[in-house]
């Protein structure tokens, strides 16, 4: 699994951090998503998929 984010689309809702805080964070100055792990371990895959599903801006893409 590879995670790709589009910071231009991000609306700083924070849903990704709530779903998968080990993989996503937010910048302090504006809340825009920061990718902590482009290739998360298998045990975090479901959380990452959930984060992508709940992102209101569809800023998270997953490549299998």
C-alpha cells in the first residue's frame, strides 16, 4: 500500500488524523494534512482506508 495526499485539496478537517493518527498529522499553522508514513504497515491498512473514505475533500489516494 502506498498513500498519496494532495495538500492542495485538503480542507484541514482532521478526519484523517482521527482515523489513522499514526499515518497522518496536521500542520500547526493551518491544519493541512501531513503524511507521516507513505507505506504504512499492513496492520494500519484498514485505518488508512477509513481515513481516505471519510476525507471530505478526497485528498487521500491509496495505491495498492
